[in-house]
C-alpha cells in the first residue's frame, strides 16, 4: 500500500529518473508521470521504466497527481513548482530536490494556492554525470535527504514526503533552512568553485600530465555550468562566506610555504588529514 | 631474458611493493631484494611475492645488485641513493621514484662514485593509500614515467631504466628537470595544498554532511604528511608559483560572485569544464 497514488516527476534527468526508478522498483505509487521539455528524454525514461507515461504539458501531467516532485535545474524550480501547485487537485503536495532552499522556498510559498502544500527537500546525491541514462534506482540508498520545513509546511505533508524518502533508502533529516544553505555552501557549493579554479590554474603544457590526484580533485569541474551558476546565484552570500573561510586557510598554508615554516605547514596538513579520514568514502 | 640480474628495492611500501610485484610477475629480474627499516613491512612484502628476500642492511642488500631502486619518501631519497651508489659493484645503476627531481638529483650527483650511474625517474602513479598491503602489480600499467636525465646520466643506463619501465607497462617520457618540477607543481603538488585548505575551511558542524563532491575533491587530503612536507620543501618555488596562478583564478571567480557577474562566472566554469572533460578518467 502506497501513500501516493499518482506521482508526477517534473524534469526526468539524473535525479528525476533515479527517483522514478526507485519509486517504481519499490512500488510506492500506482502511476508515475514524467513531465519535461523533450520527447527524447521522456521516451528514454519510459523505456528505462522510470515512468509509466509522459507528457510535455505540465498542467495536464499534474492534473490528477497527489505528489509533484520538481527535479529541474535550480533556476527553474520556483516557476515549475508554482505552475504545478496551481494545476494540482486540492490536497496535493509539491516537493523539490534543489540544493539551495531559502530563495526557492520564499518564491514558491509567496505564490502557493490554498490547499496545496510545499515540502522543501534536498537529497544529497548525484554526481557530475547528467541525464536519465545515468539514473539508478539505488542513487538515494544511504544518501542524506534534508527537509527544510517552514511555518507554512503542513505536518502531514512533511511526514508523507519524509516517509517516502525513507522508503527509498535515504536518511532523512530536518534542518532550519538558513542552516541548510550555510552547510551546503561549505560542503558542496565551495568545492564546485575550487575545482574549476584549480583546473584553470594549470597551464596548457602541464594539463596533459594530470594523474589521479588532480583528476579526483577536479572531477566536479565537469559539472553542468548553467545549473551551478543558478545555485551560486541563489546561495551567493553563503558561498561568498565559504570562499572567505577557504581564503583564510589557503593563506595560512601559503604563508607557511613562503616562510619555509614546515612545522606550521605540517600542522595544517595533519589537521586536514585527520578531518578527511573521519569521512567515510563508501556512503 | 632480463636486463637486470639482481634488483634491490629500497623502501618496500606502496610504490616499492608494486614495483616488486610487477617485476616478479613479468620475470624481469632473477632476484629481487627488499631493503627497509622494519621487519614487518619486509616480511609482508616477501609473503605477497613482491621480493625474493630481504635485509635491514642497505650495504649488504645492494652489494651484488646491478639496479637499486630508491622508493623511500622524498626526504630520504638522496641519503639512500648515495649510500646505495657507494656500496654497489661497479657498473651499477641507481634510480628513484620521487616526484621532485631537481634538488634530489643535484644532491645525489654531487656524491656519485665513478662507475655508478644515477637515472632520475618519476612514475606518476600512486594514491593517498600507503604501504605494500595496497601494492598491485598493475599500478604502473598505462601510467606515465618521466625520466629527467642530466649531462651526467650515461645513455646506456638511461636506456636500461627506460626499457624496464616500458616492460612494466608504463609510458616513458624524457623531460628537462626544470620542466618536470614545474609541471608536477601544477598538476600534483598544487592539488595537495588545495585539498587540505578546502577540508580545513569546512566547520565542524558542516563536515559530517560532506557527500560525493567534497569527498572526491579532498580525497588526497588524507595523504602522508611528512612525505608531502618534504615534497613542498624540495619544490617550494615552483609550488609557490602554482599557488599564485591558483590565486589569480580563484580571485577571478570570487570577483564574479561578489559582483553577481554571472556571465563571467559562467565563462570561468565553462573553461574549466571543457578542460576537465579533456582529461580521460580511466588512465
């Protein structure tokens, strides 16, 4: 028995496709509708079994859905979430998967019709890969999903989304929206600025010599540019703050090197080593 | 038929152990001797088949070797290479695997006895892992090995080491030593400073939320500290230069963010994306 009868997925790429595959595999909805811009993407999603049917018409797609999950790039989330909320039957729930929350949530709640709930959510899964050809039913297993509920989020809707993500294997946590945006600025958005700067600091002659260390460190520099510019725009102040914190650490390391203060450099590296080793690599 | 009868490996950790396993698997020497500090390491290397026998006495270990490969951390390479050169029979070749070359080569050549050749070499393989328990015979397959020969390197010795690495599956290239040290400062040493700075820029409350992006980007922050301090010391000027280049790129990205210049930020990210995508991930 599932909590949702009809789930509409708006944007069936890596995250939306994986969500569909996971929901279908666990039989958590009777019917999964895919909504998107391009036939090709939706045909592939259906062929892969991530959705039962699809449409290019958002209003039609959500018209009989009780849950609409917006999985578009961050920049499109408010517009699509509001459009879905306005076309859903009363009692419907809209949720999202965006990695910034405060700006998006404010925009959506300002236009939310009565009788429709918005549950802000951020599954911390994904990669520099794109498209539902890379989607997997197991993407969210063991992944953290953060819900950033507001005064306007109805408890029942929050619980339904919370429970759905748990059924998909995720570890669900609730955080204050400001805390969420500050945390992701440090652990997700900051590396997405550092990795490109590192790639660009390597001259043409040296770049072909890049081996494992450089490749690991800069893998995320291959990420989708438009998506990330929108994220940086939404979370600009927190990212600037994270950049400043990085600048302080980098200056400390640079000074140690400049002054040949090897004891100080060793202390910086030891601190980083101990903290990095504290993060498991298999989750 | 092998070019070397007896190979002595000084320092049988990840690189030395993998070298031994690869040489033995391909039957490129009649006898491989391991030399080290600790019984435990050498017993394990022998049990794994990376060496045929072992000793704690460097002079004894190299006394009948025609090739001595110094695989210790960078800081110990000159001392061990000179000790090996002084104890080897005439005609012997000493080579190394260190990732900095100019300082090390200068120190070794200053003390090199007549009749012994030193061939400076740098296999660009390895990881943040340590110890011969992580050694594999395939570590150097497809990896780049750079030889930084000097006026004093005899052609025959250079060719013998060159050929040996090719037999181990490596792609061998010869570079001017100054060019080598400049290149590795950018593509290897720089990320080993950036990753620790990035880890240290994340506050305690945020760190547990780190997901794939942060983990990939900072994996090498878990590397051996003493080893890396020695590398930074040897290659200090090139690394400072690389840090300055990184600072310029970071400032450019930071300014775009500060001024909300999204077109400029997109250009920085696009350039990095295109350059990063040009690096294959499977070599």
